[in-house]
C-alpha cells in the first residue's frame, strides 16, 4: 500500500507522522519504505542522516528508475528510507517539459514497490509538482489536521487536488484525516477536532496526536519517538494511531 502524507500547510506533523508510523509498522514486522519527498529533507535528518552527504536520493531514482534500489538506506530492521537532498528542488524545472512530469515518482518507485507492505511518502507543504507526483504514485492519502483554528479551511484545496489526481489515478482514496498537535490547554483544539468529525465522520481518526515535547525532541536525536521515550504520551499516541489505521502494531 503506497500512502502519500499531504497538507499544504507546514508544521502540521507530516514528517513526524511518516517517521513515527513508519517506525511502528516496521516494529510490528511489516516491511516498510519511507520516502523523503521534500527538498527540505527533514525526514532524512530525522533519521540522523546528513542530507548534505554525497549519496543517491529520490531525485536520482526519478532521473533513472533503474537506480532506485541503490538509493535505499536501511534505517532499522524492516524499515528503509529513500533520502532527499536540496537537489530535489530542481526536479520541477528538470521535468517541466515532460508530458509525464507528474508520473516521475511513480516510475521511480516501480522497480522496488513490491518489496514493501507499506510505502509512506512525505511531501513538502505545497500542492504543486511534488504533491502531484505523490498523488499519482500513491493509492491512499493521509492528511494531518493541525488542531488549530482555520485548519479545517485548509482541507478544501487538498480535497480539490486529490480529485484532480483521481482523473489519472482512479484508485486514489483518502485513507484518513489525523488530528495532530492537539493541545488540551488550547480551548480551540477541541472544537476544531469536533467539527472535523462532523464534516468527515468516516475519515477522522479516533486517535489524536497530542502536542508533546518528546515528539519534537526525537528527530533532533535522529530517532522516532518510540525509541526516544517509549512510555511517553507521544509514543503511545503513534502506536495507537498505527493500530487504528492498519489494524496492527505490537
Ligand atoms: P510538517 O512535516 O508538516 O512540516 P513536522 O512533522 O516537521 O511538520 O512538525 C513540525 C515541527 O513540530 C517539527 O519540529 C516536529 O518535530 C514538531 N512536532 C511534530 N509533531 C509534534 C507534536 N505532536 N508535538 C510537538 N511537536 C511536534
Ligand atoms: Mg515536513
């Protein structure tokens, strides 16, 4: 199952979700691939890898899908990463003239996709070239919803671009909307989640990811939160979320 994690807003927890749900899936024994599809390379950094190191990236695989295997870095048992670096920012221009410019990521993943039960694609905070590519490559979309005022309004454009992508990728579906950055001390967090549930009753997960300092700390140490502090409410939340989304987790 190839899943794109998408939101045009930055700082809503996309990268955190990919790293932590990926770590949970792998820990429960499922071969999982994480794709850093953001030139900012936060997912690469989050696993303790230097994005400035000279290594093949997802951009390499987009230029030549035959090299996809060589771009994979094993980060944990059952867990692989295809890193990115700043060169990925040039991809949009590089492929601008190609008729299949939005199919480049799909082509890059094709030679290796069969090896994995789950492939999670982290995307940049925009709805342009990178998200279009991710939505052509994926079968499912997960949308993190920051539990803050105005967050619901941001969902409209995401659903619009998904609808457009369904024109070329008819299997594409929204798998879930995940409330993130929930702050119990912020009186607006709860109403936002409640209205999201009313508007999208089938999509909003029961599990809510709280604001938690361990979630923010973990990638600074190059770790998913479950390895940083397994008992923290942040680690428990990602464990529960993974169980809810995919029906397993230890
Ligand atoms: P995005 O990928 O959508 O830009 P990130 O996952 O990078 O968002 O999160 C933005 C910042 O907030 C990062 O520094 C991250 O470590 C931190 N963060 C993410 N989720 C949480 C959370 N639930 N609680 C506290 N900090 C978080
Ligand atoms: Mg990110």
